[in-house]
C-alpha cells in the first residue's frame, strides 16, 4: 500500500510552510495590519441572523486580519491593552447564514475570502428557487445552512460535497463510482448523486437554474468550479423548490463582477500526481461587471486506473440600472474520470488501491447558458426571472463479469455464447447483424464491456413576482411564481463480449450482442441436435442493445407568504403544484414495449412559524409535503424479469408510483455576542421527521451488475441535529452532530441473490424498523482555526460517521460496514499582502475505511478469473492520507 510517501510529504509540507513563521514568530496578540473591516465577497455564513432580523442593526465593526488593501508600516505596541483580537472565518451552520455580498471598494488581498469577521450583514435565505425571495433566517420555519466562499477557501475545496460535508451536520459523502469527483451528497438520509439509478432526494439549483439532469435527475457536481461559488444554501421542508425536494434543496449562487473584483491565481501539487491550477478575475466598470473563473485538475488517484482530468469554467456579464439588474452567464466543463467500483474485501486486503474489473471510465461534457434578471416594478414589487439552455453529453465504459457462458453448440464444434434470461429461456447470443457470436476455441469464461452514451438538451424558464407591501400594517412578503423545464435525451447502450486477463482486466473484441438471440434447449448441450442452432426460436436477450429517445417536461406553479403577526411571531404558508410528463420512445423498432407516456401531478403544501422567545433565542416549527416523480431510468427499469445494467439498459416497465414525503420539523436557534471582547457563541438544535410513501428503491438482479426499481412502501427518516459555533479572539471552533434513524416501514420481499443470508430463491425479507442501507445513524463534525500570528493560520477538522448497512442487506442480517473518523489539517502563511503559501493534509491518521458496501457473485468471479474468494462483500475504499502544497497570488 503506497501511502507512506504521502505521510512524509504531508509532514514536509507543514514544516516547510511553518518554517518562515518559526524563524520570525510574532506574538499572536500583536496588532493586526490595517484593512477594511467589511466582510469579503461571499460573506461568511458563520455570521448568524438575528431571529428578529427586521428590527436589528448591524454590530459594530471589528478589525479583521489579512483584509488590508495595502501594506502599512507596523508599529510595535507595549501597552497592556491590546486592540480587539482578530477573528477567523466560521463554517456554515444550521444557524449561520451569509448575508448579501458586500461590494468591494478596495484592492483585494490574498486572504480576503478566508477571514471575514463576526460582524456581518443580516443573513437571508431564499424561500423559492428564484433570487429576490430572501427572508431573514430568523423567519425561516425549518433547518437551513449556508456555506460561503470563505468556507470553501478555508478548506481549499475542489468539490462541492467536501465543503458541505465539513460544515453541515446532516451531510455526509458516499461513493458508488470510486472517484473523488463523482461522489454522492447525502443529506439526512436522502441522496443527490451523479450516478443514474440512485434515487434523487434533493432539488439542486445554480443561479436559479435547475441542475437535476433530464433522464435521471442526476446532479454532476464535477461541472462546478468551486473557486467561482459565492455561496451554497441547503434547506429542508420547502416544496416550493419543486420535484426531488423530498429531502431538501440546495441552491448554489456563483460570483460575479459586482461581488468579486481583482485577480487571483492558485496552483497546487501533491500526492498521487495531483497538479491543479485555477484563476478568477472580476472587474467592474460603472454599471457593468465581468467575472471569469477557470479550473484545471489532474489527479492519478490512489486506486488503479483512477486518473481524472477536470476542466471547467464559469463566466458572467452583469449590468445594473435603476431598480434592475441582469446577468448573462456561461458554465462549461470537459471532464474524464477514471471510476473503479467497489472491490472485494479480500482483494483490498492485498492492496488498498486494488480494482476489480476494468476498464471503467466516464466522460462528461456540458455547456450551459442562462440569463437572469430582476426588475423593480414598484416600491414594493420585484419581478425576477431566469431562462436557460443546457447541453449534456456523457459516455460510460464499464468492464464486468459476464453471465454469458461458452457453449459448444455450433456446427463443426465451434463455441458460441449462451445466455440465460431471467424468464428461464436460454439463448445463443447473436451479433448486430443476426449471426451467432463465435468464440475462440478452448475459451473457459467470458467478460463483458458495457457502454452507454447519453446526449441531452434541456431548456426552461421561470418567472416570479415578490410583493413586500405591508399587510394590516405588519411586515409581509408574498411571492408567486411559475416554471417550466423541458429535456430531450437520446440514450444508447451496448454490450460487447470479451476475454478476461490478469489484474481483472476485461478485453473486448468477441462481438457486440445484437437485439435478439436464438432459442435453446440446453438439457443436453453436448448433443447439437438438441442444443442451440441458428434455426431455433428467436428471443430478445436481456443484455441486448437499446436506443431510445426520452422527453420530460416539468411544470410548476407556486406561492409563499411570510407574515409578521407580531414583532416576535412570524407565520409562513405556501405550496407548489407540480406536473411531470415523461415520454419514452424506442428508436430500434424492435422493442415497442419500451414506448410509454406517463404523467404525474400533485399539490404540495407547507406551513410553519417562528417565535422569538427571548433576545437571541427563537423557536421554529413546520409541516410540509413534497413529491418525486419516477424518472425515465426508473420507469424503463421497473421489471425485475428485465433488469438494467445502470446506467446501461432499459426494458419494459410496470408503472411506478410517485414518491411523496411528509416532513415535520421543530427546533431552537440562539446566539450571544460580546462585540467588545470579540466573543460570540451561536447554536441550534432541531428535530426532523420525514415519512416517504411509495418510496422507490433499487433491487439487485441475479444477472451480474444489473438491477431494477420497485416501489417499497413507506420509509422513515427522523432524527436530531445540533450545531455550536464559538469565536474568541484569534480562535474559531465549531461542532456539529446529526442523528438520523432511517428505516423501512413496510414488509418487503426483495431479491438479493449474492447476500449470504438470502434464501434458496435469492430473496431476503424486510420488516418495519430495518435500517435503510448506506445511511450512517450518527455523524459528528468538529474543527478549529487559530491565527498563531497575523500572517500564519492553522486549523484542523474532524469528520466521523457510524456504521452503515450494506446495499443488498436491507433485512439487516449481516455485519454492517464499519464507521470511521478522519482528521484533516490545513495551514497558510502570507509571504506578502498578495502572496500566500498553504499546505493541506487529508486523512492525517491514514484511516482505512469504506464509504459504500454491497455484495458480488463469488462463484462467477472464481470461475471467470480463477480466484478463490469466499467473502461476497465488496466496498468502496476511501482515500488514504494525502498531502498537497500550493501558492495563491491575488491582486
């Protein structure tokens, strides 16, 4: 296991970056250099909104280190009384929300985005997907957390999920692909994933544009340059965000030339061949502003064949006028990631980076253009809207075991490939022109390379009106809006038979499986007169190719009213009416059973309130409903007798019901600030309960690598969240805890043929109270930042999670996948006002743990590769210790 050099690299990076400070250390309480006290662009979400935001003034200014516009001569102070201590950036919490970004009037410095003060504008949260719907956090009747550019810069995050995992108590990352740029974001037991087939439980928006892709509602977070993100807000219990908001919503707002001005370049190198660079540049000229950000990342990965190349960009052109503002922006990406699915635990015992069956890779390309606008129609009415076009292309290659077997049944004793469909029919596989696939002599086993291609064009628009006129002489905000999102997708898949080689490599070349096969009677396979012949009965293979077009159109109409009954009590009520139409059309003419036209509709209500109990302490509670319509991948893979190799194959579909969530929340928020002592504590504690009816789950098939979808009755996710943030002088510390009890609530019989506890038919039996797979019950986060000197900052973060149930063990009969804890370190030193060097160490203790677990076909593996595996468990190994060093320049 090649991790020890990384340990040395990590220690070396910290020592090298610390040496200038150790040589010329200054007292941590020395007066900081002069600079602007205003919060930087993307004001840190660590600043907490007062529950009675409408009647609260800003706190007095507190000096902030490293936000100086120019160098000044330092004067030593010998007085006992020191200036107010510098305060470091807090992470986002359930009570910490960033306010509107402050405009910069001074030349930015290198650490500006990392060190906001505890003084900030009042935080606000969007009440709908469209900007202009913001209300103070103290009036939001549910959980909400915001991560700003400050928090992203603090961790030097290069993936959206990393920042959310560190700061939001309910978020944890899971991984089905085996690549750091393709991980799932799991929030309170609901997933948002780039992988087709994962039930999507979050509605995700970028600059008011819905990011859930047509076809599978997946979200490709690898497209987002993290350096360009201004803030991210994740909230629960608001159905106004539309389809998939059953678990919550995530809004990602990008920077522009009004909120970021200056030029910044960042270069980083480190473990496993990591080399990356980014630049961002923002400029404002009068009423016009421009912004552009580019990121390029190369990483060989710690696992075999895990090379990733990430190229992404974001650009914005904005203009402001009297009461109006418009932005035209572009997001583009061209990424290739080496994915390596879960490996058998016995193989990982031989090496933590070992991979089972290759090749595996995904290529993603995306271009999106959007136009956002806001017009002030009157003193109390704002009109906002967005229109967009998005093109997404994906190609996936996946080497696998094959359930096809060589059979000597062709004339002359030649070998053919026989395959057993799940309906009991055995067929001789034919190629794309209808001839039997001929195999080389003396071939004992077969592999299979599965390919998919997806080309999607999406476009849509939303329009919203917000009226802030007083109602009965009380503050009131009423908003109404409508949206339409349309997607057209061309999807194709194919299976190529091949041979297997050393290192679990699958090579193609034996022929692509055609759309049909030849009926067989293999009772006596050695007798050609009774075996498969080209003159047998034709039958479609379960692994035949697919070529379909899909069209999905989502309509939404929503409203929300937030009314201040008194200066302490605020009530909120609203709802959204969703209509989803999904059409599937077979393009081969050979699979008419794929053709379908499904329409789902529902009105989802919400109601709640907040009450200010005392100064600095408030209470909130709410009830809401949301829905998720089945997507094309689920509708076309709902037949257990015709399973899919996701994201590969589509088959005929028994219709699925839509998922409906019922969420109840209640909790407290509080804070106490002593601005003169630069001391503050902010906290929150909340309870949540979400019951899903007709939940959709993925069910494993007996055909290797394939699965189908099924409604699984009711599921329940309930629990508690706790967050505490503390500032004192140069110290910031935080702690977050999440408990989620995620369980089935219905009796189910599920196929799980590779589960060692399955019955003779390969079934397991689920009962109410059994835990949902892949959801750790306990998550704990903690960390701190400390300014050892005004130039040197050091911090650490701990992320821990308890065990989780293996996928395929929904009956909870086997030992769970173990929990884990990992520690990350970061440090930075300002060489000048505009040049900073930094170091990062992830997984400092080199903990070995898995982030996903399932089961595989031991017998098929041993037959195909000649292995001697006895344990059917496979896990996705987490990265070992890694270390990076970099330099950032800004002016």
